[in-house]
């Protein structure tokens, strides 16, 4: 009798940072060839693994959106030391994508479905003129903003609600209920950071919320307008979708038993230095 030995399967989670400016979003395109983060990572990881690899992410970012803390996972039957995986992958990746860490994970781990929360930053450059240095990483807004009014309005977003008024105009499959765990705003000189965490987000939800917050910040709408929008569940009543330039997927949290690194990014410290 021939004894066919089954190859051992390894499962890894990785932290990914990327500049989304030159990519057609995260998701691999099936019908048309467009450069995406997923396609690039799968191609490179497959080369290091010596077989085709499929990767799964915690949050599918849109065109032009960046990542400070994306988490992905993949399975392989190829053995490599962790250092070899990370050095090998980074050596082949373009300069605007990098793997920051890699850990072995349990069989039941899933980058998307095991996540407890996602955190996003939206950076506004509140100035008359654009930034030459950070042009692709901020959204320029040249009207004076009342930060206190925006902060007061954010309380209406907290908790679990039907966020239909803040979803994309595309037809949604599934529930539009999401739970916002934290929402804050901070100002560093001309830079304003909107910091929002939820269990999950609808497509364009953060950018639509930011657009509505800006309407409140310039005095076009009252602070309780967000509550009205949540109640009426009508996308056409909310503000326009702001540009993707200033949006960063900042952090994904998981149950501690999965052993995913809880690495704090240094964006706030960097902005403080600019102030």
C-alpha cells in the first residue's frame, strides 16, 4: 500500500502598510486588469511560497485609500522561517506596500471574520492652499471649521444604528446596521484628524460621515442633524462623499487569544511635531 503523506498546512497573519494612491483599491479585479493591492500581494506571496496563494483581508479599502494597519492571512504548505517570509515578500513588493509583521495563527483565525473592530483616520488639511508634500495623504478644505461643533455632533453616531444614510448609493447586500465604538476629532495646526472606530463599516461610510460632519463644522447644519440622518435612512439627504485621499485604515483589533500584535502607529505623534 502506498502511503501518501499529507503536507502540513501553515497559516499566517501579516500586518500590511500601503500607499493606495497608485492602486485601484484593495480588491482583485476579475474582468479587467487594474492594479490592486490584493493582486500585488498575492502575486508576490505566491512567488515566495512556490504555489498560488489566496489572501484574505480585514477591510477592503477603496481606490486611493491608504493603510497603516491592514491585516491579512493566507495558508501554505511551504515551510519558511518567519524572517524569511517577511524579508522575501518585502524584497519583491513595490516601495508603496510593505509587510510590517508576520505571526503564525490558529486554524480558526480569519482576518475579516475574527476582527472585533476597525479603526480609520481621516486627515483634513484645513488651509487655503494644498500641501506639496502631503498632497495624496490629506483632503484640502479651505473653509473655517468649528471643531467643537463637530465634536459635539459625533455623540449621535455612537452605538448601534442603521447607517443607511451613510452607505454607498450602490445596492447593499445584507444589513446596514453597524456599531460605532468611538469617534473623536483632534487638531494639529492646519491638520485635523477624524478618528472613528466601529465593529465594521459600510462601503463609503466613513467618507460619507466625514462629509456630513464638515457641513456641521462650517455652520450649514446643526449638531443634531446626524441624528436626523440616522432616523430617516436616506442616503440622498446626507452630504456628498469626500475624497479618499485623507482616509487611512489605521488599526484592526482581534481577541487576545489569536496573538495578533497590537502595534500603535505613530501618526498622531508625527502630527504633533508639525503643530
